[in-house]
């Protein structure tokens, strides 16, 4: 797949004008900066408070919007660490501009974690008897890989408990 994409990219660049090539390279640069930011800050406590990003190619800076002034300050203090890590990811930038989003602003796609869905109601399960446990143990004993054996045993046990619960 990678070879195919490289071939397609080469074909596009061969047939493009110099202005188009410049735009393509600018788009690739923006992609690299966003990818590096997500690699460094995505899923972090700080990253959860970022409401928007915009790469400014003319100044080679990243404009970062946060949801609160406290987080703007926090990211300002971490800027050199983040910049160094982004550079290590292959996207060196000259700096950041941090701004606080206006009150009441909600990003279109929030990077905040959503509340976990409520777990499904557990089916009626019945505990296996010692004889059933022994039979299950004998069935999986021939499997040499310990992790695989234990995983299979857990799955089989859950299935048997569920089936017993349905028989009531």
C-alpha cells in the first residue's frame, strides 16, 4: 500500500505546476505539524483543554486555543518542552501563540473524553461447579502458550456461566 501511495504522490507532483507543488508541500507541512502536536499532546491532561489549532506557515508557528486562561498559562510554561518533543517527531516549528477561546465557545469536535457508556446489564450467570471447573481445566491443558491458555479458559468459563444462567 505504501508503495502505491508513493507512486500516486509522485505522479501527482510530476503533473503539477510549480504553484500547485508549493501548495501541496505547504499542506504536507501543516499535516506534519498537526500530527506532531497530536503525538505529543493528544490524550494528555493539557491536550484535553485545547479547543483549536492553526498552523501559521508564514511565521512557522502554531496558534493554540485553550478553554481557560489557566490552561493558556500552563501551556505557555510547557511550550519549549512541547516544541522539543514536536521537533523530535519531525515537525520543528519556531514557536507557539497561545490564546484563550471566548467564553461559551465549544469546539466542533472536542478532544475531551466523553463519559464512558453505561455498561450493559450482565446476563444471569451461574457459578461453575468444581467438576465443571476441572473439566474446563483438562480441556485447555494441552495448550502450551500460557497466556493463550488462560485467555481461552476465561472465555470458555464466561460462556459456560452464561449458558448456565440462561437455563434457569
